[in-house]
C-alpha cells in the first residue's frame, strides 16, 4: 500500500506433518479453499501445489486491507476449531 511491501513472516498454522490422518484432513480442508477465497475476497489469488497453499491479495486502501484481513483470520480460526473437533 502506498508503494510499500509487507515483510516476510513465518507460517505458524496448518495440518500436523507426519500424522496418519494428515492427508485426509488436508483434503477436507483444502477442498473449498479456492471458492471461499473468491467469495470472501474477489481480488485474492490462491496458489495450490501438492500439499501447500498460499493466498495473495493486493489492497489499495487501508480499509479493505483491515476488513479482508479480519475476515480471513476469522475463517482460519473457524478451520482450526473444526480441525480440533475432529
């Protein structure tokens, strides 16, 4: 925004590696991810490769940045909660 870029940060969430249910849980979680991103933030792009996914968005105003970031964080919280319940 305003010609500035975000800094890099570590990704601290996701499906546990090496578990027996990991691949199945991953497929359950990833199945609707592209559609969810398109609904929540039409300007976002999602890149899927094997067992990895990255979501990118460009925001031109701070209002959109705050709104979509909070919306995305809520969705990630819901996914993590649902995974905990399985």
